[in-house]
C-alpha cells in the first residue's frame, strides 16, 4: 500500500502472518510507526489496533485465510490484475544549479519521495567525469575541497532518507561534541562531520540513481541553458551565497537589503582567519573555552578541524600573501579565498597563486603572535597547525525565495524558481545553523513538490507553506547570527564584536591587570560550566581550568574577556520546525481508514488503492 504522507519511508513497515496471527514490523523508518499511539519496532496486532504512519491512521481487522477471501472476492482479484498495469503519471522535470550538500540532498530527497514521477538534472562545475561516474575535482584540477567540520542537528538529519543517513553516519565518520538543545529531537544529539565527506557520500549515492538523477559536470548558466529550463517545471538555485543564477533573476526574487544588518549606515562584515589544526584538548574543554568568548571558535571532530579567529579591521589588512619570486603582494587568501597549506619548510603556501602567507613569514608580526596565542588556548602545538585560509562573512535580508521565472505557454509548463541553501540564506557561521538551514529548505521544498505535483502547471498557492518556512528560517537563523556579530554595552549601545576585540587588544597592550582579568574570566567559565555540566559530562575541574588560562598572555586574557561570552540565553528558544507545514488538508479524506489484512480493499480511500509488484520503484513512494 502507498501512504500519501511524505513522512512515510520508501519501505516503511510490513505486516506478516506469524503463528496464526499477524505481526507489524517497522522497517527502520525515520519517522517511526505507532500502534495505539505508542512507537513500536514490532507488535502483535489485535483487532481494533490503530496503526499510525505519518499523517494517516488505519484500524486493523484480521480475517480468514487470504486464499478464501481472494476466491470469494472478484473485485479484489480484478484490482490486483489492473494494478500491475498502472503506469507512472506525468513526470516533474527539475533542474538544480549547484551540487553542494544542499543541492545533492534536495535531489536525493525528491527522488526518494517521488520515484518515477520526477526527473532531475543537476549541474556543478566542481565535478569531473571519471569513467562512468561523476566525482569531485581535486586540488590539481582547480577545486580546493572544503575540509571544515560542520555540525548537523538531528532535526535535519533525521528527515533525510534512511539510505542517506546510513551512508553518512557510518561508524567513525562523525562525533557528537556539542550538547543537545531545542533542535535535538527524538533523543538524538548534534553530529559533527567533515563537509568534504558529506559531499563525497551524497555524490556517491546520486551516481547510483542515474535513472532519475542526471549529473552534469559543468556550471549552470541561465543564458546558455534557457531553452532547457523554460521547458522544466522547477529550477532550484543552490549555488551558494554569490549565486550568479540568483542575480540573473533579480527582477523575479527582488534585491537584497543590507540595512537590517548595518550599524550607523555601514554594513557589518567580519573577516575570519581559518586555521586547520589538531587539538589535544577534550571535547568538553573545547566546548567550554569556545562558548566563553567570541574571539576564537574551534569546531572539530576528535580534535581535528578548523580554529576560527575573528579579526579586527586592522588585523584583516594583514591577511595577505606575497609572491617570493616577483616580490609583489597578493590578496588571494583574503579575496578568493585560497587555502595555504604548510610546506616542509614551515611556510604556508598557496599552490594556485604561488604565494606565501606573509604574517607567518614575519614571526614577530602582531597578528601571528595572536594566532600563536589562539593555539595555546586550544591546546594546539605549532606543528599541528597545517593550513591557513580566510573568509568574509556578512548577511542580507532577502524579500522572497519563490518566484515564477517563466509563464506557462502552449508549449511550456511555466517554470518556478526557488532559492535554497546559501543562495537563499547565507548565514554567519559563528553560532552554526548554516548547513542546517540549507537542509531544512531542501526538505521543505522536496515535500512541497511531492504534495503539490498533480501533472499540471503549478500555482503560487502551491508554495505558500514553503515560502512561509523559508521566511521563518531566515528570521530565526539570521537573528541568531546577528547576535554573534554585535553586542550591547552597559549603556545600551550596540557595537560590532570585532570592535570590542580591538578595544581588548588596546587595553591589554597598555598593561591591564592580568590577575583581575583571569579572575573575571574564570568566573565566566564557572557559570558556563555549571549550565553545561548536566548535558556534557567530563567538564574540566577548577585547577585544570585555572592552570590552562594562566598560560595565556595578559593581552589575550583581556581580549577574551572583553569579547564577551556567547549570548546563549538571548539566542536560545524555539527552533524552526518545518514539520508544522507538512500536512495534507483534504476534506474528503476520512480521519480514520480501515486496514483489513486479507479483506476487501474497496473500503480504503481511492488514493491508497495501489499494489506494487517487483521493486519499490513501481509505485510512488512517500
């Protein structure tokens, strides 16, 4: 039987005749199977039991032998014979520009939900053909892979297809570093995982679904691919925060507004130095030190990851490379950005532009000394700093995320465009949720298309709930991220955190009272530790913390203190739950349906009267 709810898995549950009765088995579904309101993995069914899958509830009634019913029921026989001849309906044609984690997740979700009812074409210029498969280009081919570790919340990863979850979260591929929170559902913790690993696994799975997902290893250009897209129903734009396709359709999606993320008329922007490191500290110690200040952030998996250092405006000007042959300065690390890996000589070299990281060459430079202090703070030896990069972070407010790009004609269906991922909501990464917001947007659109596709042209009304979900994601995650870019002083004046860091550097260099600053920082650490201890076992004791903080220089302690702790209380609270939009309103559907094992099927509503033969691809899943 096909369940209409998108919360049902491809093979969600089965009922087996056993020992003269019937037993219900959940087949590892993500959203679970309920019997009489209780989640079960297996359950001996009794007449009158209510089975809930997704948004649909069935009443179980056992009957006599199936053969007897079949022989006596010509209607059922006729139905089974005709069901074998059912052909798939009209196919939804979808183009996706951008094959990063969001674009690939969206493609896999849509294929999982719609099966043969969808045909997907996915473009990305960072891919290359390798025999019969599409793979990611490597460094030598001009693609610098992202090595950052990202945190994925259970609210998002539990909504991915079971196959995707199983491949992503194999033993040893992730860690659970951060505490649970409002985005942690069904008892599952946030998971840290390498972004390059996510990209590899998702592309690997997409390669295996070539019958419905076509991978094109080239960048998408709206002018060159106009004739293709105008004949499609959907164009999903997942190219990233600097999407050329989105800008091409600015007249449809509208102009972004910078003013809401500005101070005194100036758009606030952070420059972050990314240091690839291996830390010797425990995860609980790392979390505590990270949350206690806003200068450094370490997100790692078993100690390996990126230590991010927020820079002042003066420090950002020092982030520059030098060409040792031509003796000229290059801003490749700051403007591309490029990854500068450590050489055998200890220098940091950009293989693309043949430049060296200047601050590391001048060991006495103020910026490099502060980098070394960040390593001390997070228990990183200098030899365990293996690469340096930099990136600029800012945010804008987008007016809409859904637009009809081309109107329907006698030969075209009317193409709708959607902004997903960073193309929709590029978020300052400090408090997280960037990838989570992208995954949530992909989940929302995949469910919406599955619900709304009826083989005819879409309407604006079909995407009302998706647009609402996107607006909620923008409001929640960007308002949180804004609190990670600015702070309010004791007089109620809002200022950029990078300016507070500059203030701390100046006060520290003028000779602040180190003992007093350490006492104040220790009190801050104690308060945070007391809040986190119930959720994170293994927090460091007083002596360990005090000894560790005293390794730092006076200027560093002052800067950490002045930068302020994370505003966890202010940015906490309810999270965006896109499941509230995932419901079917059908006045003709009964509140309860009758499921009779071996009984007459005409008691079921028309939309459930389907029986599959062969593989699960024979039916419309979800």
